């Protein structure tokens, strides 16, 4: 038996290193290509008009998607209005009243499974609940669909934030005679606020790019919507529509819209990261 | 009868008047029997110290006095703990009301993640205080001997203070709601010696107006601050585990100079274990 | 001081009662919200079932085995879409698993200095967050023109194999599968890397101390130890690929037929819904919802399995 590394073993190691590096490069190529194309093609079409003007008809030059930006904001606002209270209240129950119980595990299981349900299913659900009831495709239906997508993220981050508040802080409040509600609303929630805010913005960023559920709930609108019970334009649906269009001007606008969404996600991710890093109390 | 119906009568406060008395108190965590058969009377306006080895149940008993053990779902208390003539574990007794009248200072300083001012004001606000808040904050901080150090930075976070200052802030927070009893669970164990001395001096001041019960690992501290001392010990229970019980309860000088029990003698002279 | 005691004692019973009432209401409210979230999945299932019921009553289980989607005669069967969903996901996995795990190993070892690894991990996180419609857009305008010559070469040289037997077009199963694979690879990288990084360092040290080379350690000690975490990652990625709508709808060609060749256009359940839902009516809507229900059950099964595997992996840890 010799105690030198056999040349075969060394060669195998070198081969595997090359293979792994190859994998990394092969995958890096498309991933960076996506970022690069979005930035370069998006920047070249960027102008002030895209924020203010309406989508152009085929073969027309110029135009923008002011209505889709406003529409996306509207739908996201509705989604946040529904998902934030639901997510935070449920997180409070799981973290403050039911910590470590079977029920808490049950809620966590439900949320994990919910977060794996395809987004288009949320769209079908919102269609069945809202569109069939109100009789029209609408911003409200889109908001409901996105809200269900956001709830798991909001609940999870809120629960994590609440759990990171030390037990001693709660005992201090209870020790001066605070009720549970006073302890949670005035001491625990404010302390957990940074991470809850991070969770809400992350979930909004994720929802901002969701297309499939909006395609079958909010539909699209070439003009500004006159209320939340009407079909409404959104950025992701605009990208989808214009990506399939044979007109260059519309395709260019799809890239600009993609750049806006990716930039939004990038900013939110960076802000959320630095927020999480600074998250020591006080 | 609820606790709030029996208002204390300050004029009749005598040094020997009993504030808290326990009768055959047994404390369980699930199936675990943590504390066995405690009978004791705590006197008003005195400092009572609980001493004893780790695991003897002294902190557990202390936390029963303001029903903080309610936070542990498996904890159960048998027997009676009377406060001003009312059973603390009576079904009608509201734990929130109990905690308003029996304050607590914890082992680790636990200021709220709020400003120094709001740390004091929080308890007063939730208890419906309607007087001059600035004055209450100032008065409480002065009595906790912290005012001079923080008067210029009341808006800063309570967490920006040093450990010793944080603990005095927690004491100020406790006295701001005017409890009758203050429970202190090893309040100096996380502090340096100088901060410890300041807190001990503070206890001498505070007992003019409050009844103080302190759990401590430090026998010198008990002999310095306490009027009465209770020694707890832990014993192996049959079937595994250990339970704590009260060995001896007497004036502090008697516990340290002329204990009746051999185990007390061993413990205070450091020949323990 | 006395003012405090007096005021609080006079007002205390009333305000305490209110505080206690608020406390109760608050508890009840949070409990209700938590229960609602826990059972919302059941509600979604029930709603879909109800809305899909006409189609379920009409076609029964034959819906799954019928390959006709005919709005004119109102006869629907989703077999081609089910087939397309599964095959496109398999293509995606074939691409993403080896590459993704390879990259995860690459990033968890010290091939690169930590200074470079952290930004790369961040970019991967970002790519996992890029909306699928952007992947679809990139697929149409960048990927498809780029790979077309390669697909042609494959067809010309290997065309005798059935799966490459038709001439590649600009839309088809393989294009959708590739974009799906690129899309899910960040998930596989991120979770597999976590599984590898969180292994106890003693494992690696023990193996190296026995004289194993770096790659023997990786392949024979580290990867097997992290296997359940990696499988969990793959299952989650599979769930995402099965339910992914946009990349498929934009690239697969939306042809309701089953073809042996991966170069032919096909369709998936999600792309079918995205394409037809807005203009559908009557029994067609119910049928689309029925297809959605099938998709949901399919992904639920995959996700619950992933959940079980990952939980086991965390327990071992």
C-alpha cells in the first residue's frame, strides 16, 4: 500500500472541478443574459412618455403604459389591504398565543402548502369568488388573487419578527400589569415592525411581477380604469400582451416594463437586506 | 371577592404587618413537582431575601406571587397565596390586576425597545394614569437614582443605557405604577459590582414605601440588604428529579449567625454540596 | 403619588373591564384569522370544485384520458395538457438538476473567494425573484433565435430518434422546457447550497483526515449527507415548474396535441387556462376550472412530498 495519492484520483478531482466550473458558467450565461437584456433593451426604450401615455395601437409610434403602472399600484394596494391584516393577525396568534402547540404546526403546514400552489390557481379562485359574484373582471378580483399569494410570505416574516422579540421584553410589560393586547400592540409589534415591513415589501415585490392570476381576473384595459370593479391594465399583463405582438414598438415597451419591474424587485431586495442586517433593536 | 376590593390601609402599616402569606404552596410543571409545601408570611416594608442553591424553587415561588407563572401553560399552583387577605389564585382574581399591585424586576435588565421616557410612561398609561406624566417620570427616575444620568436624554432608547442603568430603569418602571410589593429576581446577577452596590442602596431607600422580596444567589447580598431571609433547599425526589422546599425562615441575622437547621448552617458557611 | 392611587382605583374597575374585553376580542380575532389561513386551501379547493362541477358531471374521469379540446362541439378532455405539463417539467428538471446541484457544490466549496460568492448568491436570489413573464419575454427574443441552429443540427443528425423527429419551429415543447429549467435552477441552487453549507464541518474534516480528496469528500460524504435537502429542493422546483404559467404559455406553442417529438408545439394545463379563460364561456369555463383543479392536486401532491422530505431533513440536522 502506498501513501501517495494515486494519479487517477488526482485526475478525477481535476476533471470534476472543471465539470463543476463548466456547470456554473453554463448556467451563469443565460441568467446574466436575462439581466443584461432587460437592462440594455429596457434602458434604450425608457422615456418620460412611458410613465404618462397610454399603450399605443399597432403600428403607432411612441406611447407608454401610465395606465398599467397605475393599475398595478391599484391591484397591489388592494392585495396589501387584504393580506397584511390577515398575515399579521395570524402571525400574532401563532407566535403569541399558540407558540409550540399542535395548532401552530397545523397553521404552518397550511401556509407552506399554500405557498406552493401555482399562482394561476389563485386566479381561478378569485374568478370563482369575485368575478362570478360581481359579474365582471376587475381590479378587485386581481387584488384578491394576489392577496392569497402574499399571505404566506407576510405571515412567515411577521411570525419570525415577532419571535425574535425576546421573551424578557414581554415579561417586563406583563410585569407592570399590561394585558396581552397592550403588551403585543404597544411593545412587541413595534419591536418587530422592521422585519414585518421587510416581509410586506418583499411580498409586494413578488406580487408585482405575477402575471397568470391577473390574466384571468383583472384582464386588461387600454385606458385608465374608472374604479376597482372594472377590468384594469397591469404591467405584467402588458408585458405578456406586447411580447406576443408582432409590432416592434409594442415589443420595446414590453422590455421597458420588464426593466421597471426588475428594478423594483432589485431595490426592494437590497433595502430588505440592509434592513435585516440593521435589525438589532434600538 | 377580587383583589381590587381590598384597598390597603397605609396608616395602619406596622413593620410586622403581613402582606403576603402562603399556605401549603405546591408548584408543578406538568408532572414535575418543583416546590413542596411552603408556609411563610412576608412582612410589609421590609426586604425579604430568598436564598438557596440552584433548582431549589426560589425563583419559581417568587414568580407565583405576581402570577407570572401563568405564562407557562404547564405550570400549576396548589395551596393558597394570600395577598392583603385575598387568594391570588382565586378564580375571580385578575392576574393583570395582581401584577399592577405586585411589580417585578427581572434577572436580566429588560427595558422595552422604546425611549427612556416611554419605558416609564408605558406602565402608567396602561394603568389609566391621568396626572402629570413628566412629573411621574422624573419622580420615578429620581427614586431609582437614575435621574441625574439620563435627564438630558429621555428621548433616547432605553437599550442605549449600560447594564446597571438599564436595571435601575427597570426599577423606575416598576415603581412608577406604585405597586405595594416589588419582586426582584436576582436583579444584580448581570451587573458589575459598582452597579450592584447602587441597586442595593436603592433597596434600602425603597423599603420605606414598598415591600421588597428578592431572590439572590449571593449570600453577602442577602446579609447586606435583607431584614428577613428564607433558605430553600432542593432534595432528590423518589422517582428521579428534584423538588425544592423551605428549610428555614427567620430574621437575617439569625439565619446567618445562629441557624436552627444543619443544612442552613452548611449553606451560609459555604460548606454546601 | 396619592393622585395615582386614587384615580386609578376609582377608574380602574371600569377601564380594567374594558381592557379585559379588548383582550378577549383581540384573542378571538387573531385566532379567527389564523384558522382562516389554515383552512383557506380547503376553501379554494371547494370553490374550484363547485365552479368546475358542470364539467366534472359531464365528463367525469374521462376528462383526464380524452385528447380533445373542442369548444365548437363542447367536448373537452385535458390529456394533451396533462402530458405537456409533465413532459415540459421533466425537460426542465433534466436541465436544472445537474446544473443546479453542480453550481450549489461550486458555491458551497471554496473554489471562489468569499468576496465573490456573496454577490453571486445575491444575484441568484434576485433571479429567483424575476417574474416569469420576463423569463418568457427573454425566451422569445433571445433564447429561441440563439438555440434554433443547434436544434436544427440535432434534428438533422438525430432525426431518426422519435423525440427529435420533427423540424424545430420557433415555439415548442423543448423551448418551454429549457426556459422552465433556467427559471427553476435558482431555487435548486439556493436550497441545495443551504443544505450543503449547513452540514456539520466535522463531516468534511473527518473525510479529509482519512486521506480522501476534495471531490471524493464531496461525492461520497457531503452529497449523500445533504441528499434529502437536495431532493426537497428538486421537488419544490418541480412543483414550481408544473404550475408555471407564463413561460409555458409564451413558448410552448399552445397546440392541444400529443406528439412524440419535443420539437413540436404542445400545451400545458396552465398555458391552456391562460390562453382560453378570458374568452371562454359556459361549459368551457367549467372545463378550464376542472383542468385547474387537476393541476392543483398534482402540485399539492408534489409539494406535500417536498415538505415531508425537507422536514425529515431538518430533523436529522
